[in-house]
C-alpha cells in the first residue's frame, strides 16, 4: 500500500515507484535455522520449510534467489540511465 500511495503521489513529478516484496526466500540462513529447529525431532528440515511456507506464504512455498533476481532485471536500465532508485 505504501508503494501504491507513493506512486500516485510522485507520478505528477515524473517519478515512478516500484516495490519488490518477495516474502519467504529460501536462503542458506533459512536452511540452517530449519536444520537447527528440527535436529531434536529427526531432522526433517525440508518438511519444516514446506509446512512453514504452506501455512504462511500466499504462494505456498519459498521463492528462490534466482526468482527474486529476475524481478530486478527490468530495473537495470533505470540504474544505467542514472535514474534514482531507492
């Protein structure tokens, strides 16, 4: 909602607003934490991760780092052309 409000407010000045909110992204830290939390109960860290995502993520899974990187590719021309990105 913040990005939508900012986009509406700043478009009159020629400023575009983009936001990327990836939610759960499977990183080495998530894997490490899941392994630690499940070590006492048999170590099924992958099931822990799957259940966590199914219960809390709208897409029902963790995103990969590669998926998130793909969202940034269209923004690269703005960076190269010296537009400000916050």
